[in-house]
C-alpha cells in the first residue's frame, strides 16, 4: 500500500511517510524504510534504480522536446516577421529612390525659379534707376 508520487521534476517514487500515531502501531516501520539509496517500491519490483533513472531521463527528454518545439515555433514566427520586414524594406527603398529623384527635381526647379527671380529683380532695378533718372531730367526742365 505504497503510494507513488513524483518529487519535483524527478519521476522517482517514494513510499509515503508513516504518521507518528501509526508508528506506534507498526513495529516494522523501520523495515519499510530503505537502507540503500532506492525506494522500497522500486526494490520490490527489482532494478528500481535503473527504472527510476530511465523514467527521469524520459521525463527530461519530453521536457526538452516540448521546449525545443516551443523554440521552433518562436523561430518560425521570427523568420516570418523578418521576411515580412525585408519585403517592406525593399518597398521603402524603392519609394525612397523615387522621393530622392523628386527632391532633386524640386531643388532644380527652385534654383531655376530663384535665378529667374534674381534676373527679374535686376531688370526691375535698372528700370527704376532709368525712370528715376528720367524724372530728375524732367524736374530740371520744368524748373
């Protein structure tokens, strides 16, 4: 009547502890305790240490497989996100090149406009000087 229960991550099994009230009833409680490293239940069926070690290793294997599967899923997600980001990067590179071309065109237009404006201002200043000179001559004639 030994219950098998896992301890922590290890699937090793141990006999239940006898309560203090039960220890007085059973004089053979010391005989139930294991003298070697292995539990009583494991010794009853023979080769218990190996079975416990196999069970522990199988548990660790399943744990590592689950962890590996989880990491594989994360890797697939990260790879998909990276591929998506690369696709968007190529799209933005194309848009950047087009925008740079547009900026250069606009800068050239601004430069042309500025040159035209400067030329117009120079002509206007010359005309103003000419008109001022003509006005001065008319003032001298009218005096």
